[in-house]
C-alpha cells in the first residue's frame, strides 16, 4: 500500500536497457506539494527514473501511481506533468511568447486565454519585457526561466526538472535556485528535481533521495541524511567525511590505533572492524598534545572565507589526509601553520559508524 498522503508512488520500479539494469527495484513516495531531489553521481539512473515518471521511458517492471491513478501504462500525452530538461531545449526559431504558448495552442486553448496566461507566466518569471525576444537573445538563466514558464503553462500538478541549472555559471545558478525555491513556496507545486550537485540538493529540497547504481541508497530531509548518513556511500557523497578504521571494543567504545573513543552506542558486536565517519566540522583541534588524544601534522591550510580547512597527516588515516574545518574565531586559528603538530578530538555525538565490508 502506498502511504495515504502519497501523491506520487513509484513501486518496485526496474528498468533494463538490454542487459544493463539502470533502475533496480526503486520504490518512493512523494507527498503533494513536496520539493524532492534525486541526487547521485553521473550514470546512477536519475534521468531514467524521471523519464519513467513522465512516460518518456517505459519501465521493465513496477508501477507508478499519481493522484491515486495507475499511470505507468499511460502514454506521455495522458500524464499530468510539466518538464524542464538539462539543455535549454527552447525552440530557437520561436519568440519567448511563442515558446510558452506553443503547448497551449496544441491543447486547443482560445487565443485570448493564451495571451492572458503567457503574460501571467512572463510576469511570474520576471521576464515580461522579453516577450518578443528569441532564445539566442537571452542569457542562460533567462532561457531556463522561459523553459520553466513553458513547463508550467498548462498548470500541471507535477513539475519535473532534470538538472535545470547545470549549464549556468556558479553565481546565476545559486541565484536561480533561490528563485526556484521561492517559486515553489508560492505555487506549492509538487516538484522533483534531478541534480548531481549535493549543495544544490541540500539547499533546496524538502527531502532528498540519494541514488547509486540504480538504487535508492537513502532518503530523508537534508539535515537527516547529512547528520545520520546510513551508509558510507551517502556519508561520502553528501558533504565531506573522514573515514577512520577502528575495531569495536564494546557497545560504547571503539579502538582506533592505540587509543579509545567513546560512542553513544553503535550496535556492533565486539571485535567488528568498523569505519568511523567524522565530518570535518566535528573535529576539535588543540595545541596541547596529551597521551589520550590523537595528533597529526598540519600538511596544508586553506582559507575559505568564513572558515579554515586544515589538512592533517595522522597515523590513524595512513592513506589520506584528515580534513578539519574551523570557523576563524580565536587566535589559535590565525596562528596555525603548515608543519605544526596539533592534537585533535572527535565529538562522539557527531560520529557515524559503519561495518567494514571486506
Ligand atoms: N537509452 C539508453 N540505452 C542504453 N543505456 C542507457 C540509455 N539511457 C540511459 N542508459 C544508461 O543507464 C544509466 C543511467 O542513465 P541516466 O541517464 O539515468 O543517468 P543519470 O543519473 O541521469 O546521469 P547524469 O548525471 O550523467 O545525467 C547509464 O549508465 C546510462 O548509460
Ligand atoms: Mg541525467
């Protein structure tokens, strides 16, 4: 059974391209009005999943239900969605007005209604003055706004966005993602956005579905998947993480090197080899080095505006540098420099532990 409040349910969906399994038993539920992101590395199946929902790709197995109706057997033309593709895909030989009105004409709308609706949409995306322009006369960000206006012209109940911002430069991208968010707040349209940019997903989504190799690896609010990543793939893909090998001593203690660190409780049996995942901002540095705390040598310091990123060489991470992020507040932060030997502690409440697969 799908959840009672589910607007869109994907059930056990698989997609084969020949023998290649692009989607592997994917099940998701999305509530009406939610803004969700499909996030994952290139080739993990994000676009394929979106295209199955739109009917642009036919699933090999599984069902899709939208608004209590099974839609997975319906042709694209009978499904209720608007879509924006990664490449702008505006018609180059049509003006902005015509690009937006095109679909409405096909639906047989009355000319007067079309004009009214297009003007309303141009106003909504802030491009009323650009009605007569052609796509080549617009900036990338403006083109994507027109594409967005076109996608919602016929008032669909579901908006599908496939990396709508990826072709834009960093500044425009951040600006437009804030616009998308406020746009969503105003219209309350159920929206699915595909992205491989974790920062984008974290900043915009109500919930994120993290994908890898055709599977959903985890879903949840941005805060939840960042703080409680349920596997090393997610911990590594969302933000930055230091992975440190250890061995379980008991329910609340893990041995790393010749030292012990405390836990809130991790559920692994004594002797289990584990990976301890520590976010860069959850490591505390000190100039004092005692027997009980770890130490490392500063290999590099990067000034990143509001914080310092410090790279440490330490025996507990023999093949990689440990990354520590520190807001620049005290004198200590200003004086830290390459070659210093410093102590560090990991905050027990902020660690995740995973079993090592061998
Ligand atoms: N029509 C097709 N025929 C064969 N293989 C395909 C086809 N479409 C996609 N694939 C394969 O399925 C996998 C998933 O592709 P998909 O386009 O969904 O990835 P994606 O997550 O959107 O990646 P990206 O971030 O690069 O856009 C890829 O390995 C791709 O090569
Ligand atoms: Mg894609």
